[in-house]
């Protein structure tokens, strides 16, 4: 009888601990909701604001060594770039027109066959206010991206998202829905089984320091593992303008997967 009572206490403890952790998790989110706003609705700081740029298609993540071409600054002077430093980014700075170019993979509608699989790589040009200026259909044989510099993503991958010493860190993650997935790698001999196991849907709360101001925002995402050891798979980007152009282009950019946001003066 004593053994049964002991087992009951252990079972109750096993059930109670996760419930308590979820309760604390939700109470923290309730507190942070007072100051953290939804990213897509726009974030305002003292002098600057962060707004979404509505671009259709998936953002391409380019490598700097992909673009071996002459690059010129706004005075028409050839820039000497160090191609030995390899990096990645989503955004090009047009040094001649002082615009920005985004490389996107866009679905082509209206095609007659295999409509869901027809895509076109295009460029979207935006100005320093975040307004779309034009779209350029890329001719992979003849089109040449000139006078441009690929901006470097300042966010390392992978990154310790809970490191508060950096310019960006995750303040909290609200767990809203549990998705059990315990399929091991190469399960049942199927090589195509997805080994990524995101067990929680939720909302991530982030702090971003940009332009010497703090932006607090939240957005839906996923994490893996259970309660005690969390693994996050965010794909974020942060872009600053080279010092040479900062006086004429007082902006920065933030990327969350396929969404891009401009940080500019109000």
C-alpha cells in the first residue's frame, strides 16, 4: 500500500512540474505583452520606427563570392573589395542610385502546367523609405547586377539567442501548442524522413538594439525539445549600411525568414 502511495506521488509530481512550468511561461508572456508588440504591425522607438516591406516571394540568401563583378561607388570610382572575406546576405546596396535591391524567388501564376512548381528569380528595388520602386525580371544569361555591394548579415548562425550581451536576443518564448514527434532519424529505413522535430508552436519575444534605440517585438515561431533544454531554429538577418553611405542612407534592415523590415526615422 505504501509503495502504491509513493508511486502516486511520483506520478503527480511528474504531471505537476510541466504544468507549473507552463503556468510560469504564460504568466511571463502576459507581463511582456504590455511592451512587446506584433512585428508585422510595426514597431516604434523614440526617433526610429520598424515597418514591414510587403514583397511577394521568398527571399534569396546570397553568398558574396557569387558576384564577381566590378563595383562602383556613387562617384563612379571603382571600389576595391576584399573577395577573400566570404559572407552571406539578403540585400544589395546600389551604390550609384542609392537604392536597395532584394533578390527573390517568385511563383509565376497562370502557367498552364505544374503551376505550383514554376518559379522565377527576380529583383525588387526599394528606396530609402522602404517603397518598392520597380521589379526586374532577371535574364540569367544577360542580366548583370552592377554598382552593387551585398550587405553582410550581422547575425551569426547558429547563435545563442538568449545571450543578453548582444545587440539582439530572445527575451522569452511563449509555448502555445505541443506537437509530439518522436520519429528517430532514418526511421523505418526511409532516407527522406525529416529529422527536424519541432515540438512546440509559440511566440518569440525579442529585443533588438538598432540606431542606439531598443525595439521590442514578438512573432510566431517554433522550437524543439521539451521543457528544460530548448533548441531554437530562427532564421533572422540584420543589416547596417556601410559607413561611407550612412549620412545619405539613415536606415537599417531586419529579416525574419521571408519577411523584410526597414528601420528608418519617423
